[in-house]
C-alpha cells in the first residue's frame, strides 16, 4: 500500500513543463514590439540640427530670393538654422540630383521650380525622376510671367505685337535658354497665333532681358519679379501678363484679353525632400512652411518679389506637379522643342 501523505505536506514538484511553442512566439513578439518605441523615445525629435536648403540656381535670381524667404521661415518655425546652399548648373539639374541622392532624413531639402520639376524631366533625360526620387513638401509661391518689348518697338499691346510680327516676319524674342519657360512661352505664342518669330537663347534671363532693352532682340516673356524695376524705369514696355486673371496691383491686361486664350506661364517654387523621408518629418516641414508663409512678414517679402504666396500640402503639390508635367509635355511636343 502507498503511504498516505500528511494533511499539510507540500507535494514534491515534478518535472518543469515547457512553455508551448505558440505561447513562446506570442511572448517573444510582445517583447520585440517594445523595441522600436524605446528606440524612438531615445532619438532626438526632428529637427535636431542645421537644415540645408539647396537652391539649384545662381544667387540673385528669383529662385534664390524665394529660397531665402523659405529659409528664414523654417528657421523661425523650427528653431534650427536653415542654410541656403546655391548649387547652380545644368538648368537646375545639378542641385536637384544632390537632393535626390541625399539621406532621407529631412536635413537636406530642395527649392525646386517650374524648370526642375515641370519642364526638364519632359525635355531631357535626367539622373533623377521628379515623381519617384522626391518627397513633395509644399508649393511655396508663384510668380507670373509678363510679355515685355523694347520701348522703341511701335507696339503698345499684345494685338499690336501680333499685327507687327505678321507685317515683319522673323521678329526675335529672347529666352534664358532652350527649353526654359521663357522659350516655351514664345513657342506657345507662335503656335496660338501663327506668327513667324525667331528664338534667340541666352545663358540666363538677365542677359536676354538686357538685349531686349538694348534692341538686339525685340521682346520676351519673363518673370515679373525680374522685369518690374526696368518696366518702371521705362527701359522695357510691358504689354500683357501671362495669367488666367488680372493680377491685383499690376495694371496690365492678360494675354487672354489680348486675343490668345488659355495662355498661362507662371514660375512656381516648391520645397522637396528626398524620397523615403518619413511622412512625419515631411508633415512637420509642410506645416511649418504654411504657418510661416501665413505671417505678415514672409507674405510681405514675397509680395515685394511680385510673388503670390501659396503654402500647400504634399498632396496638393503632387497634383500641381503632375498637371505641370502634362501641360509642358504637350507644349514641347507641339513645338518640336529639342534639348541642346
């Protein structure tokens, strides 16, 4: 017979039962799930250091001036220095490629534009894809183009210019180079009206404008920012503004009012980060830009450049960029424009 255990005796423990495989997996998963949160808690919040904003054109131009407003806005809103770094060359492609290949951490940004993200990708083969290699942050501002002529030309309006060009085939117009918005504006005018005009490319809009003032070429389409002081000084005559509606404070009819409908040429400027930048970082940047551009000081500075302040969401910038790529693709194809 087995001995009867004492009433208060503690049973001798048997062999330890192993934890079941499903339970072990569950416990391991729960432990691992805490690792990212812990790491995140230890990481510094964005931004924790200086941000570099690449301006892919030379200092002194409209893009550079807008970049400096954006840099100041981000510095004030984020509490970290933002340095504007001019990386000019290849119609903006050199600076754009730098940002496309940069670490996707929000500390290297690009102020892109019509040329870098609306025209060049259609006109030539680039080392970057405007849609795949960048994370859109915010559309910052737009600046309308204005049609200007040499004051000695006997024209005071766009209908006058069209009539004069028909009477004198081969009228010349300047641009900042083949495929620039200035060039494509002239091609749009040629397609819409059938006039015979000759394109004269320059290495930048400034020398082109200088030759319009000097009479070496007769007219051009140029950003209002670049031309306004020369217009006021009487060295250029403005005949129309290339926007859908009249611009407040600018006493000019639209190109559409001059008999050429659906004619819009606007320089636009937008902030991009490298593709793969965390959405949380993109949102911090986008909201900071929107807040800053809503302030009177930033808005006044852009207004002094004849720029229209925007401040968009990343999604709105993507929609805008896709529309611009489609629009300029149609113009380039219709005009038969080829890259140099």
